[in-house]
């Protein structure tokens, strides 16, 4: 299992469209991918779960991945949330 704290640097935070894009990024990986914020942990491959977190730009979350490509999954989510993709 790999986990890393990541600050959301997307303008406007995570609204419907960026959440859909995040779910697409997470779904590329075979590993289980979770986002944890304020003691809530949700599957990053679930649009409804991610929308329930109500994340904003500047918030810090923990990205957790477990599986065969866990390091790549965490790096991919970090790149997306950091505004690189």
C-alpha cells in the first residue's frame, strides 16, 4: 500500500467535471485507489463517492492505493490534483 498527502491545486476545486476526470484517471489503474479527507475515505473510482467529499482548491487529501500498480496510481492522481493534467 502506498499513500501520500496531496494538495488540490485545481482552480475551482473538485466540481462535477473535474471529479469525472479524476475518476477516469483512477480507473486506468488496476489498484484500489482511495481519497481520504477529514476522516472520510472514498473510492476514487466512484463519482458519487468523490462528490460527497466536497473538496475545494487548497484542500489537502491523502491518496491511498493498494495493488500491482499502486505507486503509478498515486503518482497519476497527484499529477491530476496538482493541475499537471
